[in-house]
C-alpha cells in the first residue's frame, strides 16, 4: 500500500507532504534488501532517494529559525530528513551551507547548542514501512515510484498535486463546498480544490472582472483631461503623475485633487461596489488635470498605489461559485477531462444556464465577458 498526505494548499516552496509505503512477502511485513524512491517534479526533473544508513552528527545548534548549524554538512545532504533536539517533526533540509549547516523546512523550536542531528534519506519507523517527507518546491503535479526487488509487489507509483492558489482569491471556502456536498473526510480535498479554482476562474472569465482584493501599484494612460477609467478599485493610497513623460512620477496628488467615482459606489445596489473612474478636480482645492500623452514619451503617465478588486465578495458570486464547483467536482467521475477542465467547462455552463446568467448579469464588465 502506498499513501501520501496531501497538502491542502500550495503557499510556497516550503510546502511538504509525507509519502509512505509498506512492503510485504506473503502478506507479512518485510524489510527489503533495497528501497529506492524516484520523484519527478512538475517540470520533468528527477531525484532518486535510496534507503541508507542513518548518519549522526554531533555538536550541532539551533536558534528558533530555519537556519541550523552542523559542521558535518555536505552537498549531498540536500532534501534529506533531519531530526534531533529542537528540530520539528518531518523537517527536511532545503539548502546546504557546506561545513556550516543547513536551512530546514520549518523553524527550530528552541535555541540550543551541543545537539545531535540524525540525517537519512528514507525513514523506516517499523518493519516493512518506509516514509519520506517530499519537498514540494513548485506547484503542479508531482509523481513518484517506489522500487524494491524481492517483495510481493516490486513497484508502487503515485502522484501528489500541489495546488497553486491563495485562499483569499476564492469566492467560497473549501469547508463551504464540503458542507454543500455533505463530505466529512479529506480524501477528495485535492479534487475539491481544483473544482474551486476552476469555478472561480469561470466566474472571472465570464464577468470580465475579479472579486477579491489585492494591494498593488498600477500605471495608466489618460485619454481625457478630466476622467480616468480604472479597473475595479477599492481605495487609493497614493497617486503620482509623470509630468514630463520620462518615466519618473514626480507629481504627488492630494486627495483633494481627485474624486473617486461613482460617488455612491460603496452602497451601490445595496452592497459595496468598487470605484471605476477617477475625476480630476480643479475646484474645491484641486490643482491638476490628467496629462496629455505626446509622441515618443512614456504613455503610462499615471501611477496609482491602492487596493484593487471588489470591496467584498457579493453573495450571488459566492452562490454561483458554489454551484459551479459542486458540478465541476462531479466531473471527476463523468466529465471528459475530469475536474482539470473545470474553468472552460464552467464558462460554457454559465452561458447555457439562464439562472446562472441572470445571477451574474449585474456584475458583467461591459463586453469583457467570454464564452457567451
């Protein structure tokens, strides 16, 4: 039997998952003469891990960070399992400073010296069982193969999906979808995550906008001296203008120099809506207008730092996302391409459903919709 503990989200290169494997002869656990684990990353690179003797290093130290000291460190220690005093469970070595120490996958729990570290490629906690903490350095589909001659089944293969997503960019939660589907275990969490990502993408492609928030700096080209049209905008932190077309945003506008519109955006239709344009003001304390763009100069003359997106996810957007994610999840058993094609399928489903189209109609951005 081969198993993998799947991560719920891929948030960065410090993500790991535990792969385990049990070997038997005649249904009895056995210790094979050799055990090899071959891992292929999403870009096709391969790393081979073999069961070897534990190495014990003394005189080591920790300092409550991911940097630990070990004068025995060698280049070949990369991605080995590491354990010892103050080292968290299932830690792995993610970088080696030869002769000095390591960077490990999780911060040590205490500052200490004179410690003993144990390094190994594959852990062998009980007879016939082997485990490895796999570093998921990049998102995507990871595959692995266990190889061991002389046992009942000599080759075991499996995959792990590291889903690249950020929770605040979804329009509903994993827990909400599981509740809707009456799922109480974690066995299908990877497929549910893909369904959620696909449903979110379908809503965004169909409406031509996104409904999460992000702090960002963006630049714009003005086509009018009074009105600047902008993507969905929640708030402005700073507004600078390049007055000479040289790429230097030298002019700082005060809040009295502009007005965010529509004026009642935050209460539009009984729910918060974003601003979509900025009006230059030369009365009431204003001093400037949007700059002309002349040939052979920087066209993006306006720089805005602020929060872009939607003030809060609308209830109808959450409901449509839940419905699409629920239906997309069921594609794993019946749909062509499975859950992986959820975004394209979702756009088509919206276009063919009068109810879903009506629910999203208020949120369409002009002619930016697709799949209709």
